[in-house]
C-alpha cells in the first residue's frame, strides 16, 4: 500500500491516543497508523450502517438546541466571586 501525508488535527490525534490507551488496557498494542487504517477499513466494510448512524446523529444534533448550546465554545472570564456572593446571601 502506498503512503501519503495528510494534515491531522490535534483533536484527531488526541482521540487516536485515547483509543490506543483503551486498547492497550485490554492487551491490544497498536500504532496510530494501524489504528487509523483499521478504523477506515471498518467504516468502508460497514459503509451503509455508518451512513445510517452518521445521518441519525447529525440530524439529531441539528435539532437538539440544548446540545448545540452546550457544545458551543465559550470565550470569556468569570467576573464574580462565588465565595463572597455566597457569604453575602447567607
């Protein structure tokens, strides 16, 4: 099989590392390259099931306002002091 290079996000690498850790805990030691290839092959072999599940997830996520709100990144600083506020209200 030929080799090529593609950009991989930090998030994707972290997920691969987490999967590697879980697999290693059950005695399966696999490189990130092997793991990535295995995942890709698994999806290709079960493509119809994958599409069905992916569509269901994306349609659900689009309609789930609370989930979308929870997953929205928040940039900012907290401007309150909960300890002082707690002491004042008591």
